[in-house]
C-alpha cells in the first residue's frame, strides 16, 4: 500500500496522469451530448494503469483530493479546447468521491476550475454517489445546493445499487441519474432487472431528470433501452473511453448524418 501511495504521489508530480473521455449519446437523435472523464495513469514502467488500481488507495490516503482537483481542472480546460477546435460545447461529467464532499474546499475547487477555463458552469457535470446524496445531516447537502446554485449539473451515479430512496430525488437538486451497468447487463435476460430499468426510466421522465444507461455493450441492450425511452447511453457498444484527440475524430465521424441515424434506430 505504502509503495503504491508513494508512486501515486510521484505520478502527480511527474504529470503521469491523463484523462480519457467516453461519449454519451442521445438515443433519440444519435447525437453526442456529453462525455465522462475517466482517469488513466501512464506508469513509466507498467504502462497504462487502470483506475481500479488507483482510486481505492487514493481515497484511503487522502490523495483523492489533489487528484480530484486535477481532474476537474483538466476537464474544464478540455471543454474549452474542444470549443476552440470548432466542436460545440460538450458537457463533461466528472466522478466525485464522498471524501471530496466531507472535506472543505470542493466548491472553491470547482468554481476556480470553471473560472480558469472560461466556460459556462452548466457544461460541467458532477457525478455523486448515493451515499453522498443521502447525507442530509452533514455538509454534503449544503455543498450540493451551492454547486447547483453555481450552475453545475449534478447526477446520481450507479443509481439503485446502494440505499437511495425515490424521495431522495425530490429532496435534493439533482439533474439526472445513471442506471448502473449491473442492471443494464442483465435486463435483456432477467425480467426483474428489466422491470427495474423500465421503472427508473419512467420515474426519471416524470421527474424531468435526464436518465443515462451506462455500460451498454450489445445491440440487444441498445434496442431495449431505445424501445423503453431511455434518453442517453454510454458504453463500449458505441465507443470506449478515448484520448482527447481521438475523441474529436470519433465525434466528427459520428456527426455524419448516416452514422448518427444508425445509433437512433
């Protein structure tokens, strides 16, 4: 643990971290409507290290604070860079941890990242866990409200896998929910999972929340979600997470009318 913690500290100093971006698509139009920033580590000896080898140690050691701040700054800057290349402003979603909400300063970090990049706050989306959203007695609720007042979009990630209640969606100012990949992977072959997914889609629509299904990997999953009115999707069926330059190439190819039509069918 200590060795890995030390290496992560060095990675921050040496600028070994990078971000890849997984597109989010509108199922109705086939258009790219956003992207999720995903952390990657270009280790000088081991090559590309996956997030699963980083996040747990970063949270246990407190390094999630500086890493999270770096991800926010890079994501906001990327929005501006893509605009400069002629792409429309693409909202970027950033995962946040409970520790970032428990410790002071998150609002300032987000505000500074937006200001430094010169972007509108609504193009930054923060994905929060259900446990953060349910923390009604701590500081999290106040920070969530302040972020919403700032104009940042808030989405509950992995919805349904923890202990969230439907009342939660009316108690805090969230803009959307993400259907966890565990439900998506089983919904085409398990009636109970199918019922859960359909219920989340209907509930999101009635509450005027954006609903994103993550981890879509097959055409059957794509067609199930489209037939039941899911608004947005992301997953390997459409694209893996891409480095910034490859994301631009993929975006331009997807916005050829013939390709966008394929996704929306």
